[in-house]
C-alpha cells in the first residue's frame, strides 16, 4: 500500500467517523468538511477528478451547514 492510498483511506475513514458523530457535537460538521477536502485532494492526486470534484462540493455543503447551524 503506497502513501497516496493510505492518505485516501485516512480521508475517507475520517469522513465516515465525522458524519456518524455529527449529532454528538456541531464541531464534527467542520471536521467532516475538512475530511471531504482531504478526500477531494486525494481524488485529484489519484487522477479521479469526478471524485475530487464531488468531494469538494461536499466540503462546501458541510461548511454551509455548519454556518447555518451556528446562527
């Protein structure tokens, strides 16, 4: 397993953990956004640009949800 694959595994695992824990604390929402951004970086580095694009959109959606919840 190379370092890029490990990075992708970490990013996707963090997305899963943060998404599952969102109800426990609102701070898991921006953590989910960061994990989605990492997943996006992984997708682009791997050459899977559709995955990278969708993960970037999910990161923006998560930030907007967090900002909406804070108000």
